[in-house]
């Protein structure tokens, strides 16, 4: 269905040492195990080496260490970082097989006359762009997307259908906001007043750097006073909640279902696993890795890997251990008593 | 407010042994404890037996074992599986009390001329159906719903208002996608490149079988290469995240707030409790039950019930046990030392 | 950019003892540490007292105990509850700096002739209001918002862009529903039938009281039979899931990423921390505080603070403790054996 490419075109465009017939046709990029003779595949993780020999892939992208094994079975492209090569290949592949968004403003869209729309922007059906908003060159606004008043969206940024930017949100260049993401909703702020909650209007904004990706149905709240700030290159998966006044450092990656409470500061180059929670007002150093499902309850001052989850087990074993855990402190006291008697 | 039905009509339509006046009128389906003389209720769980005697329900659906107890207090319908009977009753009730979606295309909708729309389809206000999409007979597309290019939606499937199908998504027959669900957004894939992340374009699709329900604001990502696959009869609750290339087997039920990381394979007839997380690249057998809030960190090869959550307690007790837990390994060493001394 | 206010205006409007020049101009409300000479700030938490002396804020709102420290450095407003004063100040500030929604119905909106729209209501672009819906006076319906048939929305309630109320939902007065929230989707109910799931149509509704706030992309499901009920003054953060037939008592606050399973009953004045899960069919007393990431697996009959999370640690320490935890029950048996030998 997709137009096919030759190995020669691929290597010509993306580099690497091609070993094999440059005229061989490729019509899919895919994993080793389901590859056919017209699939280009890759081996990035040595754990999958045994899949290499049995794969029917027409060509495999490999590191120099696997050159021999790869060429023993067919064509190969040898490159120092096969995974990165694969990433670039997917980009090139998507660019040539996917239709470009139609330039211009769909007749059904509502773009306020007091909004600025850059050259080559594409605005989809039923999109709303309010007064004072500014869209840079080549911005794509999907169907049903909402760009509130006084938002600024940098050049080349794409808003998927149904992405929502509440008023005054600032987005950098080449960002990608997926469907249903809500940026700039009110943070969760209330002052107690004799048993009721008095709303703290959220007067700040959301500021997002360049090359940021935000997943489907994720939320980034506006600051209470001052801004919520997401630095350049941050990648955020789906269904992530980022509270008001959070700061996320450059190139940090945040997996799905993470919740970061208000005013937490996350360093640069961190990796936050799926389902992690981070309490409010904490500070996390650069290059911290937090494994899935950990709840971070105090600041982390040092790079490293941090974890905290209850190991799962069959239900009966878990139940016995959990019951003992409920009396763990008492068990420690019993050990202490035994130790005393022995001395 | 709703048109009432007689017990005779209900039993005539849905079967069961009716004991009582077939002309008695019913105007609500409801739980035993708040039932009135015109409510039909059910007893499925023997734990609620004591509610039976005191309920004012006009009729109670019961299993044969409760026939005597039920008829001692009024009308009853006796059937081998009261809960299933109740399910079918709700379907019948909803069908007769809820207005049908208007057939045809709402004048405000944007349906590309290059989309196929089956007979008796209903497309709501401001819906978007892009080129190459195909909607089967009797499909309902709610207001503000989005059906991207080349999507295929099987006969009888309903998209609630604001459901989103990104391009190339395949949905089977009789599915139900609730509001805000996003199917076919990009998976979370990036290759590291000298401290930055290089996007891996997600070239696969989402393929969903027949009779699948997907909850509000849930997300199912498209495959990186190859497809994300949800088999027939799968039921997914709200705010669930399903990563790229996940496979979910037939008739598996997934409760709210679950996160399933990329390339995990879940068997058929599984039950995944609320808030569960499943790490990527794992494999889970058929008929596995995972209780709420468990994080699954390795594959599960055998049917059974699996758990892993920290038992909650009053804060003071929890804190003492948690503090001991932090030194649990040292405690084990102390026990070992005591054991050595004793031998 | 925003019109500035004088300290005299602020104290005139909101009260408190102003110590300083009433003519001094203020153009921002902000935190102590980034304040400038035209910022009004506040000190609510004595932990931040040391920020007071070094802050460049033009005026600080303080409690009587800090009057001396505050006036030593510049202007101050003295009031018994500075945080509540700050909340009211943000409300006043927002009201004077933010444009009012345009009254009337946007020409692109679809409002059914059989819907009632109260005086001074504002209905945004592409909003849908179905037949039988009723909107009270001064209601705001944002762009792309959806109000299903027979919904009732009380006076002064605001629906942000892309908020969704499914049919028959009842919302009180002065509520705020943020973007992407879905109220009244089907609850997750299925009866097993020989390995398949039979849908239980959800015949109930969602009933929400006055002064309720519901966060972005949160979900509140309609009841199966009978209603899901959220009482007055409840505040719900983003990405929260509330199952069918849940009852939430007045003035309870629920932080982000919480999941409450079906038919749970939560008391009034509770505080539910981020990422908490609550099993179905439980009952939780008034004034219960549940700390972040706790899974509540049984009812709580008494006010108090409850917790249950695995303390996080560096990965190596966690792994050792987790491994021991998997054999905790055996460790207890070993301690018991030691105790026996000693007696």
C-alpha cells in the first residue's frame, strides 16, 4: 500500500554501510520476528540476537559487532547506533508515506481576526483560535483543537485533533501535543474556610520549551502565581498529571500515568517510570531514574536509580507476607528481645 | 417519567418463571434497598439475602434457591443466573426508554466525500470523518467525535461524543468507545541521542475486535511498527493507558486507571484490577486475575490470582512498619545471626 | 500588562489592617521569593518565615504574629488568615484582569430549540446543547463543550472548553468543570456469560451539588441503577476516576490521579491524596485523610489519617528489602522458632 523504497535510497539518505543490493525494495519497517523479505528491521538490543538468524527481514540495521551475523543471512546496514538509525528511518518513512496536513484554515474553523497565523500553518475543521493567540510558521492545529486567547505557539509545532491550550499558554517550536491533552487548566488550589474550600484563582501560566511532546489526555496545570515550566526536549507520555508550578528540566522523559504534585521540581535528563507519583514541593536532581509505580515522598539530591514498590506474588503468598508486614514493627521488637537475652 | 412495563412483558421478553401478577406495572430497575412497589430488583449475591426480606421491590429476580424467600414477600422472577438476567433487563429497559440517535448526517458535521458511510449510520454535530474512512451499517458517531483518515469502523459500533480515532484505526462491530477516549495516538518511543531524544515515528496502527468497550478518556496507542491489538469482547474502563504494540486477549476486562506499558501481551479472559500497572514486554497467561494496585514486573505463566500492595493502616502504625521495612534486610541478618548462635 | 491596583483598593475591598502607603501600586500577585516591588505576596506557612526578610515584595499579607517582621521590611496587610485572604485576593484579581465570557450564544454553537438557556448565559463556539437541557442564569459553556439531552446546569456554573456532560446529568450552581472532564459516561458493569461479558446498561445518572469543581480529563460515571452523587463543595483534581454509584460527601477534596471504584461511599470533609485508590463498595467516615498512593481495601469507620505505601529508596537498598519481604512470613516463623527454643 505504501510506496516502497530501495535500500540504496535509505542508505543514501540516512548513511551507514550498506551491505547488499541497493536496488532491493523495502515496503515496511518492522520488528525482526514478523519481518518479510521486503521489511527492513533492526537489532538494537543484543538480547534479541537469536532473532537475527531466524528473521526473514530483507535488511537488518546492526552495530559493527553484528555485521558478520547479519550479512550471513542477507542484506544489512551497519551503523554505530542502530536504534538511533531506526528512529531516523521511521521519521523518513513517515514523511514519505503520510499525507501532509492541508495548508490554510479550514472553512469551518473559528480563528479570531485578532489572532496571528504564521505562514504555511494548517488549521483543521472546527478548530478554535482565540483573540491574541499567535501561531508560528508551519504550525498544525488539528480538528477540534482549542487555542485560547493570548496563547503563543512556536514554529513547526503540531497540535493533534482535540488538543487544548487554555489561555496564555506558551509553547515552543517543534512541539507535539497529542489528542485530548489539556495544557493550562486551573491548578488544584483552595484555602480552607470554616469547613469549606475557597478557590485560589490560578493566575500563572504554562510555559513549554522547544521539542516537547505531550501525550494523549495528559494535563499540565497553569501556575497559581508564577508559571508551570517544562523545559526543552521533555517527553511526556499519556495520562500524565503535572500540577501547578511544577518545573521539569530539559530532556526528562515521563512515562504514562505519572502524577507530579504542585511545585515539585524535577531535574534535567531524568527518567520517570510509569505510574510514578511525586509529592508536591520536592526537588529531584538531574539524571535521576525512578522506576515504575514508586511514590517519591522526599527530595532526591543525587543522580541514581530509585525504587519503591511492593513485589507482587501469587495472592496467597502476598497475603501471608502482607499480614506479617502489618506487624513488622512488633517482629523487630521480638528480635531485639531475643538479642538481649542472648548477650 | 419513563413508560412503565408490566411483569408479564418483562418475563415474556426475557424468560424466567414469573410468580406474581403479570399485569403489575414496573417503572424502574433498581437495587433492593431503595426499591419501591414499582421497582424490579434482583438478588445475585447471597450476601445481600437479608435485604430481600425487607425490600419493598415490586418484583425480585432470584435464583431457584431463593424462590421461597422471594415469593414470601411478593412477586418474583426465578432464573438460573439472576445477574445475567438483570443485565439483559437493563438492555431491554434502555432500548425502550432512550431515544435512538437520529439517523443521517448532522448538517454541521464534516464528512469527507471520500469517506464511506453505511446504511442507517448516525453522525452527530461537529463530527469529523476524514477521507478514506469507512463506517459500517448502523454506526453512531457522536457530536465532536473524530474519525481520522482510513479508519474502519464495523457495523453497529458507537462512538460517544468526543471519541477520537486517529488515522488508520480499525474497530470491529458492536464496539462502544466512550467520550474522550483516544485510540491511535502515537506510542511513547524515542531513541537517546547524546542527551536528547529522537522521535521514533509510530508506523503501526490499532486493531480492535468486535464487542469491545473502551472507557472515557482512556488511551490506546498505535504500534511503533506492527499493530496494537485488542481482541474480541475486551472491556476497558475509564482512564486506562495501553501502550504501543500491546496485545490484549479476548474477553479480558481491565478496570479503571490501569497502565499497560509497551509490547506487553495479556492473555484472554483475564481480569485486571483498578490502578494496576504492567511493565513493558511482559507476557501474561490466560485467566490471570490481578488485584487492584498491583505492579506486575515480570511475566505470569500460570492462571491464578496475583497481588502486590502495601496494606494500608492508620498513619502511625504504617509509619512504624514502613520504617522497619526500610531495614528489613538488616533484620533478616540479625535473625540469621541469632540462629547461628543457637546451633 | 495587567492594570495595576493600589494597596488602598485591595484593603478597601478585602479588609485587613493595611500598614503602608495606600497609593502604592501593585501589578502582580506572587510568591515571596520571586516578588518585586510591585508584587503583593503572602506568608501563610511559618516555615517560609525566613523568605519574609529577604523578599522584595511591595506588600506582604501576614498574620498578626508576623506583623512586626513584615512591617520591618515594608508594607503589610495584617489579617487573621493570610491564606484565605490570598485566595480572595486571587479571585478579585482574576475578576478584574480577565475578560468576561461573551454573553449570548456563539453563532456556530448548536443549541437545540428544546433546550432552556438562562439569562446572561454564554455559549461558546461549536458547543452543543441538546434537547431538554436546561442552563441556569449566567452559565458559561465553553467552546466544544457538550451538554447532553435533559441535563440540568445550575446558575453560575462554568463548563470549560471541551467539558462533556452526558445525558441527564445534574450539576448544581457555581460549579466549574474543567476541560476534557466527562460526567455521566457509562459505568463499568458487565455480567459474565459463559466466558463473555454481557453489558449492564447504566440506567442511573450523575447528580452533583453546588460549588463543586471537577478537574481536567476527570471522569464521573453515571449510576448503574440509582445515581452517582457528589455533594456540595467537593473539589476534584485532574485525571480522577469516580465509578458508578459512588457517593462523595460535602467539602471532600480529591487530589489528582485518584480512582474510586463503584459504589464506594466517601464521607464529608475528607482529603484524598494523589494517586489513592479506593476499592468498590467500601464506606469511609467523615474527616478521613488518606495520604498519597494508598490503596484503601476495607472500610474506614473513624476519622484520622491513613497510609499505605512502600517507602522508596535507592534501587539497591529497595531490592534487598523487597527480596526479604517476599519471604517475610518465613522470617516470622524463624523468629517464632527462636523464641520457642529460648523458653
